């Protein structure tokens, strides 16, 4: 049995929530290892739809332990609200089925305000397309060694010193940006109000997970966003503030890298992204509009319309390599039903030269042009298919061609938001 890491193989929004939920049937523990409440998962179970932002997808499944690892930044106020929302939908969330790493950094009101101010700036090149939820500034404070962490709430006598260290950075920054000053007393009051609601979930999750691993428990690591938004390996600076690649499942949970077994990448049968930044295969025409409408391409938590384009095999092949992906879960194949022809990007043209990877430089990324291969479409339907026999022959050819181009097999094929509408090729927990 292999512990499984699930990562987005594009820019996020690939349908990880459904796949994690599908895999959680075999898992004992589901671990969220990076990001914040800036990336959402939609789970459709029966006639109920759950929209998650911070909580691991396993939380909706009875008998599963959900863990928020140290690689996550936690907005405690949002956490309380999300728990209350899911409780209102009949989901039981207690310290028995949800554990939070004692060393997670906290997102505070000043982080949200700073994030929103930066994104509203009119200075050229400043806007990244963030959700304005404070994730970036919270990670900055983590790296700057001035973050308030969950464990600090359990030691109120030391809070004033830690708040002072935090404000030593933020006070001059806020003055320079023209923001109103914020008092230490206000921050302390913010923390004291939420502490009793979140501290019961706190534990040394790295120790809990290591003991579970030794006991033979199956662990499912759940990433947020996608590998192309990785702070190191993504389309910088139009990226998130954490490492989204599979290797961070180890760092962001406190387990060693040998604890990772199978890496499952999630990719749509086409490509989308939210926010600014390069997108070589973007379609600013009626086809892009049609794909977006069919795929209901709107952000789970923000409602922002996603940019849409043809499948980019160059980028997906790149994330296969940077994440060590063993197999791909291909989602939303049904959105391409009925197209007479479908295009797939197989290489780029950069200043007249054919290249097979995305260049690292921001200016070069903006200049690349896709080189397409045209594939015959299919008139039958793939929606709801649960076996290869249910798929049109040309749809199977499309999947096989994608496998060749990205140099990784398709392990799962998702044909609708419903959990049961999944074709299993390789079981990540057993292969």
C-alpha cells in the first residue's frame, strides 16, 4: 500500500476535490499540506454539494481523520466559519476527526488588509490576481520569522512580545502605504476572541502522522492550487506563495520524503487559469467561451470566471517532471463532447525557435506561441461514462495521445462531478 499525494498538474481548479473524495474511501487520513483558504474544492455527494476552502476533503467522510499540516496558513476566523457552515450541512466536525498542526502560521486581519491594498494598486506589474485573503502576507511573515502561530495562542503570556515583533515590521510598512495604524491591543483582542474555538484542534500532527504511518494507516496528501502556481517552479511572479509541487507534501506535513508513495496529478482535458500571468493556449474567442460555459468555469470561493484554452501538453509534461507524477487523473473529458476537432499544444514557438518547455523568464513566457496538433473530435457522449466501453473510440484516442505527449499514464478518468462517474485504470493506493 502506498501513501498517495494528489497535486494539480496545471494552474489549479482541475477537479482535485472530487478525486480526493473518491480516493478517501481507501484512505484513513487526509492531509492538507499547503496553501490557505484561497483555493476551494467542490464535492458533489448524492444531492448535496459541499464547498471547501481550508478544510481537507476527507472531512465530509465519516470515519476519516482530516489533518491541516504545518505548510498551510490558517485564517482562524475563516476556519470557525467554515466549520459552522459544514456543520449546518450535517457534517460532524470535532477534535476527534480534525487535527491542526500546532506550528501553522495564522492569517490576521492586517494580512488581509495588506493583500487587498496591494491588489487594488494601480502600479504597473503589481497585480498578481490574488484572492485578497491575506495568504501571501502571512507566508511573508512566516519566512520573516515574525508569524503568530497556533501554538502561541496557548501561551497568552508570551503574546505581547510576539505581537510587538510582528508590528515592528508592519507599522512602518503600513505608514509607507498610507494605511491606518493598528494597535497591539487590537491584534491581541482578535487572537483572544478566536483562541478557545480553534485550540481544541491543535496537536503535534507530524508525530501523529508518523505513528499512523508506522501503524500501516493509508495517508492521502491533498494539495491546493496547481504545480504551475508553485513559488519556485510556477509562472513567477504570477504564482501563489507556497510550494505546490508534490515534494512539499513531506515538508508541509512533517513526514520524511520516503513516506510519499504514489504521486497522482490532476489535469483537465483542456486548460484553465484564474488571475494574471501567461497562458499560451488561452482562447479569447467563442470556443473559449463555450468551454467555460460548458465546464462552469468559475472559482469556487471567488466566483471569478476562469480563462480557458486547449490542453497544453508542454506544461503538463513539465509538471509531471517537477512533481514526479506517476499517473494522471484526467477530468472533464465530457466538456469536449461534440467538437469537430480538438487542438493540443505539443510545443512552443519562441522568437522563431521551437522549444519543448516553458522558459523561466517572465518576458519569454509572455512571448511563447503554441504549436498545435489537431485531433479529430467525437460526436458521442462521454458524460457519466464508467468504463472504457462507454467511451467513443475517438475519445479514447484523445486520451491515449495525451498520455504519449505528457509522458505519463492516465490512472483515472473523470466524466462528471459525480464521484461514481470515474473510470479506474490504476489504483494509486495499490499500484
